[in-house]
């Protein structure tokens, strides 16, 4: 099995040279990355088409464009984030000044998933570069074309001792985890996240885990039903539901259930056509294994919409399942596909109780015009992030840190969140030498009395 010891050592040596701490070096690296993405845009688009049958529109809007915007935002802002920040000092520290120095961890390992193989590899890399780290990027073996182009482009613009791409399967990930990194950033499933956390714990390596879970989508009786339906169709069936923050299941108020489902069916036809399996731009399921897992859910409840499959092209129609309970197999784990089960409720308390009985979701979506209902849900349920009257869109804002809570992950990134994730906040106190405050020394008369006065 290939080892990465030499590469890891090279990166440590390069980091110790101090080059990556230079602000202009980081800015130049981000610009190089941006230019390389623009130059190779068609190659990346073609690779995403080959790996997942992503349309050019979806490839750009959910992967390439998002990353270019992230770089633009980072280049514009990271210099001010990198400056030492002066902070207040208490009266007990009279004469001194406090500073917080953001400093890079050193060498970072970034393990990316297959569902957005470009975006979820490069977005954290942007944060690692801006914060001044070296990095090894491990893309998914399930999207080989994208991984191949990524490796080719990165090796053409960066020396391997600075930024490198390690292609391969599970054995590559394991070999990388055997090395000692200063930071590990992982995006993927909860079971693999546990393996990563265990590996990191051996060296007490700090980590960010971007995981998943069953993200609920609640449609209350006072929602704008037609608009809600269209926005949920968009968020759920984008990338054939293979999105970590896709609405995993619907909670519909019984008073609007039938009206909503009517509009949902119409919106699905509007976005994907009467026969989605014949739509050349409908994303396919990544592998036969995942296809078979999803196909088994099609027997649950009653099929209101879709249910059609094409085993040859690994595609599954946008599907809605009704008469579903928490006991059905489709409700046991994150679906990660174009299948949407529907639960009903009469009182909001039923929804809150139902969600509380299961692990913290990565995302939550609520459609309601009522401020009281919105606040009730926001204050009652713990989740990573989400939207009111929309789905998925919170990911696209560089001002909103994105991450999970509990079993849906730990840590966050995007925008300043990315810079902060890959930076250690080093606290420094600069003390004056012009005078000395004697009260802190044990031999001062009435010292204890004065200390009690100040530290009360």
C-alpha cells in the first residue's frame, strides 16, 4: 500500500519555511486557483457530466460558480481577517494590551465526498490556503473523472509540498490518516465520520466533520403553498437528491396536504418534464450500490408521484411517497436520493416531538408566514442551519457559516467561517515595562485585601 509519509514530511518542511504565512503568497495562490478554474471550466463541466450526468447549468450553478464566488469573497476579505486583533484588557491588567493572532495550523488533510465532487473539495481548500496552511486533498474515488481533472489542475499550479491531490479509494484515505496532520476536514457520511474522528483522536488532531442526517421540511397551513412546492422541488431533486442538505422528508399540515401535493406534482413536471427518465440533464445515482439501496425504498407507503427507474442509466424519477410512518425503512437513515416521504401533522408540537426523537438534522426548512410559528420552531429544534420559506439556499451565502450539530457534524465553514476553521486563534498579552503593579506579588502588605477588591 502506498504511503504518504514523504509527502506529509515535505509539506511540514515547506510550512516551516514560513512562505505560506506571507499574505501576498496566499493571495497569489488564491488568484492562481481562480484562474485555473476559469481556464479549465469546460474540463470540469465535462467531468461532472461523465461522473454524475450533471447538466452544464447544474455543474456551474452548484459547483463551479459557487467556488468562484467563494474565492472572490475570500480574496476581498481575508487580509483583514489575518491581521492581529486588538482586544480589551481588564483593570487588573492595567498597562498591558491583548491581541489575538490568527495563525495557520500547518498541514491540513481535506477528504471530499462524491455528491458535489468539485465544490466540496475546493471550497474547504480555499479556507486552508487563505489561512496559510499546506494541504493534501483526497477527492472521492466514486467520481473518478472529476478527481482526475482536479489532480491535474492542482499539480499544474502548485508544488506538491504546498498543495497536493491524493487519488484513490479507501486504502488511500487510510494511508493518509496514518500520517500526522495538524488539521483534518472531512465531508461525508456519519459512519465514516466516526472513523475519521477516531483516527484524529490518536494524535489529538482538531477536525471539522461535515456529515448529514435526515433534514426535515415543514409546510405549515399558513404557507405560500404554490411557491413552497416549487422551492422544495428545486431543493430536493437538485443533483437527484444527492445533497447533504436536501429536504429528506416532508411534514405537511393536514389542512393543506392535498393542495400542496397537487402543486408539488405540477412543479416537478415544470422543472423536470413529464418523463424525467428521458430528460438528458437529470443527474444519475452515483453507483449501482446506492441505486439498489434507493430502489428498495420504493416499496414503502404509496407512490403518489414517480417511482420509475432505469437500471442501465442508474436514474430514478423524482418520487413522492405518502402514507409513511417513522417505522418505514425509508425513514431510518438519510435517503440521499430523489425520493421524498410525506408525514402529516395536526399540531406543531407533533412535529417538534417527532424530530426530537431522532438525531440532530444538518438542515431544517420551515414554510410559514407566521413569525410566532417561525420562532417556535427555531427555538425548539437544534439543527445545523436552514431556511425559512426556502430550501438549500443558505449554503450560497458566504456570510452564513455552514456546519452541523451533534451527529450531523462539528465545526463550520464558508466565507470567514472557512478562514476561522483553518486558523488557530493565538492569544498574546503585551505587558508594559514602564511600571510594575506590586499587588500580584505575595510579599506585598495588604496584597490579599487588594486582590479581593479587584477580583470580586
